[in-house]
C-alpha cells in the first residue's frame, strides 16, 4: 500500500515553471480561475461565485495535503509567483497505487506548452517519488484540448461511460484515460 507524505511540500521546477504549494494569499487568483466560464466549461461543476468560496476551497486543499489525502500544486512562473493554474493528484487509491490527475490553466496561458510541461514534472513525481503504478484522468469527451494533451503524454483511453454524470440538469458522458508507470 502507498505510504504518502507531503510534508515538507514538494516544490517542483521546470525550465519555465515553478509548481509550489497553494497559499491563502492565492485567493484572488483562485477565484479568477474557478469563476472563469472558459476554464470551467468542461469541469462540469458550478462556477465559484464568491471570493469566500475560493478561500474555503484553498483551506480544503491545504487540509487534504496536510492529511496526505491529495496534493495540489499552484502553477506559477519562476519570475512571478502569481498562480496561473493548478495541477493535482486526487482520488488517490493507496491500495491500488493509483491516483487521478486534474488540472486547470488560465486562458491567457493556454496553447503555450505550459500544461504539458507541468504534467511531465508532476507525472515524474507521481511515478518516482509517490510510487504510483497508474494515473487516470476523467475527461468530458467534448474537451478535445485536454484529450490531446493526455494523448501527447501517452495516456490511453480505457473507458467511455455514457450519461454517468449528472450536472446542470443533464446527463453527461465521461472518458477515462490512463497511464501506467514506466517499466524500470
């Protein structure tokens, strides 16, 4: 069974990015991100309506990290620590060495390879430090950009569930993608 310990918080670096711990001072950026209709278009959950909701979201995430239930990184640039997106492992199944990856990026930073860079370093951490055996992604099938991103990172579609998710008074489909740990 996986033994997780996110203390101290693992700060990750790439040539263009710094992935750091989410902080309460990120509340305005978190609110801007999760209240943005374009960002939330395929997340199939309500828009954040109030700054207080963003603050509670941050507190919830920090508590989950402290209890080793999940981990979320704030995506920033090394020259500007302002949050431009998030990436996480959640729904961690310690008994199965499996986690779900989730990510969002502000529209001003999309289509620049930023999320691909973030996913690469986060998957490396997941497979080599956390010792995950597999990572899954649950995607709205209409989210072509996210599917392309996953496929560029060698994820394969494992399943397609018709109308398995109810949101906004309609039943929606889900596509499940997965990636196994590289063979050592």
